[in-house]
């Protein structure tokens, strides 16, 4: 099974903001316990690289990647730390080319037909649609999937437990990016049981919707 097939099967990639490296392993284990085996750690905090490294080393069943990667230097550092995939908020040709040259799955952000066509020209068929709520949500994805049937979307931003089934029921959606299963406050409070419960419910909704 390829990386993207695994992502599609799981259906959700939590977007994680970590401020303390010591929270990384218990969070990864809490997500896994709830049935989620992917996590995207955003490169917005100082401990992001260290968090990726410790999860990669100590929680091998979790596929950990780096998010908010906006240049090649960050991509190199993330992969050097153990990131198995790269997610960007926008489309940077340099980052995409570097990832492809190093056999690293990359999911850049695209929201316009022009950006999607550039992504297709680079050989990509999975893109991040971000911020999904600002750029039209599922309505926009339905419209874009008509001319770009070969593209699968990873909508992120504004996706929640309340509208998860609306997104995941669309065949153009490979998976969703979500932060509600591991909110900053729940991580800070070490509420791992809550995170596991939210993860398990998200997986339940995804599985029931896809039946």
C-alpha cells in the first residue's frame, strides 16, 4: 500500500501544534489508541523538529510528518528529524522538487485552478485545500473536481466533527486535515483520554460515512 493509499484509508491527518517536546510521545500514543496513525506536526514552534524526531524513534506505528513547511531548508530539517511526509500551506516548486528528488511524499496547498494545474504539471495528484472554509469548503471542492478529476483533496481549516461526514463523503476528498481531535488546550492539560475519544469518534464517522 502506498503512502497516499494509507492516508486515504485512515481518512484524517491531525494538524498538531506542539509547544513542549515532552508532549509528543503521549500525544502520538493517544491518537494511535483512537485509531489515527498519521499526524502532521506544524513547523511553527521551536520544538517541532525535536518532537518529530522523538515520535519517529519511540512510536514507530505512527506516521509523522511536518506541516507548514514553506522552504527547502525546513523540508531538509524536517526529513532529517524523521518526518515521513511534507505538507505546505502553499505551492512552492522548490519544496516539491526537493521532496520528489528524495522520495518524500509532499502535499502542497492549492486553492485556484492555476495552482492545481501547476501541481498536476509537477506530477502531483494529492493537494491540500487550505484554508478550506475561507475558499468555499466542500462546495468549492465539488466545483474544482469537475475539471480536475485526477486530483484528490486534503481539505484543512474549518473542518470539524460537525461537518466531517460532508467532506469525507465526497470521492474527491482523500482525507481531511483536522485539529479538533488534539486542540492546544487538551494537549497542554494532558487530556490524553479526551484526545483518544475524539480520535475514535472521528474514525467512526469516517468509516460509517464511507460504507
